[in-house]
């Protein structure tokens, strides 16, 4: 992949447990890295679940090799949140190709 195809600035986030003063543990997300990425929408599907219409979009994200990257992380692309489902490496630690899912929910009337 040519570097010019990495045309979006995205944030890679990891889950971090916060321990607030009142004793309950809550999950928060912190920035792991900010990188350039190439994003390609692959498929979309809609389904009904618990009277909520969900649209799932499969997205492929390509970034340069990023040590420590794992499938429990997520990608923030502007206002989109992409959950990482799988990671493959292309070349000799040159590129990561991430298979991600973006979910949009709208309540049913």
C-alpha cells in the first residue's frame, strides 16, 4: 500500500478501568495512538434486535504496523466508532489490516 492511500487521521483507543471515589469501577477509553489510516467500507446489513433497528457496517482499516495493537481496542474516525474484530499483518511488520464493525442504532417507534 502506498502511503498516500492513508488519508484519514484516526485515534486508536484502549479500554481503561477507572476507579471513581464512590467505589464503583467504570470502563473508560483512553488514546493508545493517533495514526494515519486508509478506510474502506465493505458490506452493510440491517437487522432488528429488541425493538431496535441496528445497521452494521463492515469496515476495513489499514494502518502502518503498530506494536501493542490488539482486538480489544477500537478506532475513532471523526464521529464514527469502529470495533476491531480481527487484525492481520501485511508484509514484514509493515501494515496492519483491521476488520472492524461500525454499529448505528435507532429506536423503533
